[in-house]
C-alpha cells in the first residue's frame, strides 16, 4: 500500500473546508485543514503536504502572509495552489511571485474540477509523483 | 633918592639877522608863558628904560614927591630896604673880612612891610634896626656866598635867587637885587629889592615839571612842535620836528623851505589850510607827504591853529606826527582788502559755476596774477600718466606751455609736488632744482603753491616774475594759498559733479531698462519721477503722472485702498506692499504689485518714497487657475478616494458574495454527482436548476467584479510580446463547443504569426467575448468569421457574424456599461451588459480601438485595431 498524498487545505470558511475535505478524501488524498495562516504554518511543518490549497482572505494571517513566512526551499516538492475568490490580476501576480504554482478562483470550480486540478499538479493519490522525498 | 635896579632877562637869546631861531627851553602853555614872559619882559624893559637915571625925577617937589616916594615904597609888593653900616667898610679889605663886617655891622635902616614880611616880620618896624646877622644865618653857606658875590661883583647883585626856610618850615624863594653905595673907598650903604618868587618859583617848577613831562612825552611820541610868530616871521621848530623832516638838528628853516619839502601834490593843500586858519583862527589838520634830504618820502599828519588878535593872525602853533606806519598799514590793508576781494570773487565764481571749472581756474590764475603783480603764471594738474604733471592753464609768456609735462621733483612745480609745500624762489637761474631745459632768464623770481584734495597734491599754481628785482612777499603767498584752496575745491567739485552726473546717468539707464515700473515721491507725497517703462505702460507722459496725476491711472474701485495704504506707510515712514489695478496704455486694467520704501538722506532726513511695480495680472489669473486647479485636483483626489473606496467595496462585496455561492456550487455538485447517494430524475432536475441559478449568480458577481477592476486605475495589464495568432486560435477553440451547440462555424482567416505586445489573457478574453456575442446574436447554422489583417503599424481583427445586427443608434450605446440592446434574440441571451464595455476597455488599454459596422438584420462586424 502506497502512502496517500497529502493535501493541506488552508481555508477559513468551514463549509468549504468540509466540502474540500469530502471531495479530496474521496479522491484518495489525505486531507489536512487549517483555518488561517498561522495554523497553516504549524500544519505545514507537521504534515509536510504534497499540495497546499491556500485561501487568501483569512483572519489572523492571510494567504499572502503565509507564503511570505514559508521557506519554500524547505518544501521543494510541495505544490501550492492559491484557491481564492479574489480574482484581481494584481493579487495573482503577487501570489505567483510569492511562490504559488497556480491561482484558481474557487467559485469557478466544481468538485470534479478541483480533483482534476489537483491531479494535474500532483497526480492521483496513489500514483507516484516525481521528486518525492522522504521526510525525516 | 630913588634907586631903580635893573632886572635882566633871565632868558638867553641868540639873535641872528633876519630869520630868527629861538633856542629855548620848551614850555607847555606857550601862550600863557609868552604872556607871562612878555609882561615880565615889559616890566624889565620899563625898568631898563629908567636904569640910566640914578635919581628920581622931580627933586623940586620934594615933599610931595617924598610922600609919593614913601607911599610907593610902603605899598610896594616888593620888599625894599636900605642897609646902613655901623661903620663904613673899606673896599680894600679881603672879601672874607668884608663879608664878616657886613654881617655884623649892616643893619636895616629902612624896610617896607613887604620886606619885613619876607623875613617873617609883621611890619617893617620890627625889622628895622636889626643887624644882618640877626635874621640871616652867618653860617649859611648860601648867604655867605651871596655876600661874597655882592662884594666881588662890585657891590652889585641883581636877580639872584635864593632859598630860605621860614619859621613854619616852608620853603621860600626870593629874587633879590642889591646895590651898594661906595663913597671914599668904603661901602657905606646898600639898597635891596626883593621879590617873593616862592609861588612863582613853585609854579615855575611845576611848570618846569610839566614841561619836562611834556618834553618826555613829546620825545616819546616823536611829536614835533612848531611855533610861528607871524608878526616877526619867526618860525620855531622843535628838535623832534626837525627829526621828522630828516633834517640835521642844527638846521634852521623858513616857511618857504618848509613848503619846498612838501610833496608837490600836497603843496597846494598845505598852503590852503594854513591860510584858511590864518583867516578864521580855526584849527586844521591834514596829511601830507614830505621829502627828506635823502630823497625818501614820508607821511606826516600836521595840526595847527592860528591865533588872531583884532582879526589879524599874530601867531600860529602846531604839532606834527609821522604817519608813515599808519599809511603803510593803510596801504597794506588796502592791498589785503583787494586780495580778499579777489579771493571772494573767485570763491563766488567757484561756488556758482559747477561744470565750468576751466573758467574758474582761468579766473583764479588771472586773480593770482593780479595779486602777485605779474602776468606770467600757470597751473599744473596731475595727468593720467603716473608721476606726471601737465600744464592745464597758463598766462602771459607761458601760454605756449600748455600741455607741457613735468616729473615729480623737476622744476618748481615738480618740487612743490614732491614736497607738498609752497616754494618761493628768488633767483630761479641759480636754484638747484631748476629745470635745465628752461632758458636762462625765463624766470627770475617764482612762487608755487600746491593744489590739494584730502591732503594729496593734485596740481600746482605758480606765478613768475621775469624781471629782476621783483619778489613775492608773504601776503601774496598767503593770498595764493587761499586761491589754491579755491582751485582745489573747484577741481574737487568738478570731479564730484562729474561723478554725480555719472551716477544719475547710471540710475536713469538702470531705471529705464529695468523690467519694473519705478517711481519716486517727495516729502509731500507727490510723485516726482516715473521711469520710462512706467510711462510706456500707462501710455502717459511723466508730466501727466507726476504730482497727483498718477491717481487717474488707478482703477477707480482700487483707488481708495491704494491711496490709504500709501498714505499710512508714508506717515509712518515704513515700507509697504499692495496690489491694485492700473490702466494700461490700451485701456485694459491690469493687476500690479506695488512695493514702496521710504528714502533718507545720508544725514537721516526723510526725503520721500521710492518704489517699483510689476504687472502681476497674468500671475494673478494663473494663481486663480492654480486655485481652481488645486480645487479640481482635490476634488479629483476626493473622487479618486471615493472611487477607490467603491472599488474596494465592490471587490470585497464580490469576494464575500462568492463564498456562499461557492459553497452552493460544491454541494449541489456533489448531490448532482450522486456523491451523497442516488438522486431521482426529478431531484436531479431541481438540483440542476439550483446549480444553474447559482452559476448565474456567480456570473453576475464575476461581471461586477471585473467591471470594478477594469474601471479602477490599478487595473494591470501584463503586456508581453505574444503571438496574436496563438491567442486567436485559443479563443476560437474555447468557443467551439458553444458554437457547435448552435451549429455555428467559426472561420479564421488570414491568421499569421505576428508578435504583439499584449496581455494574452485579456486579449483572449476580449476575443472570446466578441465571438460569444457573435454566436449569441446569430442564428443557428450561420458562420462567424474572424479575420486578421496587418497594415503598417496596425493589426486589425474583424469578427463578423450574420446575425441580428445593431441599429446605428444602438451602435453607439453598445459599448456602454449596463447596456443590453433589445433585439429578437435578446431575451434568450444571457448576459450582464458588461461584455462589450470590457472589450472596449481592454482594447483601449492596449492603445487600440474598437468599432462596429452593422445594420439591423444584416449582422455585425466588430473591428479591433491594435498597435504593433
């Protein structure tokens, strides 16, 4: 049995947290959630996810701040998808500059869309992904 | 027997033939003395006349005459007495013995009262019978010598004066005459007369003292005295007077000779005054010149008066003093006065003729010549070359020397310059500093004085005598020094005047070329000067503007303010600054800024104001504009702020609205996908409706958000070089599915790889939008064409459909916000009314343009132009 790929969902809206968790778990991924950037940072360390779904608008620490506080060099294999309803160009550019691999407007995605996007970035849950490292 | 004794004149008289020169002691009161003497002389003469007779006349009438004689004797004021001797004294005895015997044996046989009185006896009675030695001291050497003289003199003594002290201790003086009678070789008796001359003598002595004083005084004052006895034509001159005429002391003089010594010009006057006085007896006084034997001329002041007796002048007396000194002083004063007058005239000229210093210097040189009594002179001034003086002016024989230069130390002028002091040279040709180049004899005596300003010599004034024997004296030198001061002042004034004029000129040039309007006012607030720019600006002449004329140029509404501001500042002697309108030459009122400051003389006296003005009309209007602009800017800022707030609101609201819609989307999706279990068709139907509705909501939100973003100034385009062909193909690809639903075909024409600097995403969206519209507003089974065409610097993309088209009126509106045009298909078409607004905005942000060509029912072509 291969280890499931881990996804960290950083999102403050609980209902959305729940539905993502539902959907992604059904996709075979191991889903972890954080409600804000601070929680996110903690979970990042402990979870060592393969993918992060990062919301921007969050209390305590927003998505931008989260990315600023992450030393991405420590997580070279982690894909970061900014998953937000803020759609302005400026924010997109900023998030990409901060290290995001993708920028997706939540409201344009159905659950199956989400699974497709995730698979595109890290493959299906059970498939092997390149450049996978074992954490110490 | 009456014996009358002669009393001789005590005076000595040297009598010469014709002209008489009396030599006598001087008397103060000549006249009184003369009279006194005359009476004495007469008396003596009278006595002399009877000298011969030894006996009285009229022996026959002896009793009568005896009585008369006795009475005469008794009452005479002279002391008369007769001495008898106890025994006759032989004349052959020694003088000493005789004197002794006289003392012892002579007694008063007769004496009158006067005689007794003289010896302190009250009457002759007590006197009579006294022997000589009873009232005369035998030991008194004076008495002894008197008696000895009597004996030796042949028993005669006359006019002997002797001194005695009376019982009260008073000095008494007597004049005594005694005659002795000798009979048969013996002295038998003596008669004596005596006058008490005590008073006379003291008077005489007093007189003598006065005379002595007078003599001394006269001697001290060198006043000469003369007396002229007109009857005898005897002219008497005092020693002093002789000296006054320079004559030797033993010189005798006549009136004629005197006249000869008088200066010819004064002779007539001399005679006249003398003769007038002789007629009138009035005193006269006149000045006249006389000539001394050595030829020298002297001035005398003579005073005199004639004394008349019975209308006829009998005598004249007068005094005389030498007034050479006074005359000399007068001459000197006259000369100094004439110098002063010339100096004064020069000074007046100098002070009055600013700008004509050549004239003044000429006049100074000319006056200097007059003062120095020579026509030859010159004035040197420092030239431009260093250490060089140049002749500026010259007179007399030096006229040709104008322009001649001299170095410091050379010649008279050079030396004066070097020493900074005046120099007088009495013999130029032997002077050590003389100019070798000058011919001998050119200059004899010369004087040079420096012209100085602030202690520095700037020139030399010199005068020259060319004939020997003439010299310059100290009065002339000091007059020259005064003239040189005047010359220096003149030159200095000329220089100052020139500088002043230059300064004035500079001011005027500056004032007239400066870009500001300049004015000057006096102490009465009236304006005295306007510069050229002011006059040009107002189009009025200085005459019109000066005084209060300037007020006519002020804008009436500003005049009060203007005048009040000016007046207040003026009264307080303080600077001011004000703006007001003034009429320009063309009648237009322009705002000017007027700044004035008070003026003071170098001594602190207030003199009025000076000020400058500039036209600030444009600036003022610009300022107003600036204010408006500023207002606008601030309004704009406000609007922008508001706008920003609006944008932020929209962004926030949209975002917030999206969240629940997203949730709905996810959950309905899950349900539809039977994630939570199977759904019935009916459930599915309802779920789909719900899902679609939510999608529509999301679309609205997207549209709102996009519009807000596009409108905001922060809308960012990521312009990069892109291949437009690729973008077009992508856009077409994305529409394919939609178009296939309506069986519409998208045809791409002229697609060539072309690099354009664009935001790929945005352009793609714009093209998608156009294609979408084309699809929406076309019927099924129709074709949509997208043509690309490059021409020059432009890329043209035309999207054509054959659908419903738009009317001309609608064509204008379709690019506006919130517009949906009503047409056949509009009800069936979803849309928010934003689409074409975005497209236009995007294209415009790329520097391009979009337009539509269409007609109702004929389809539409949207033409996009983009710059390459």
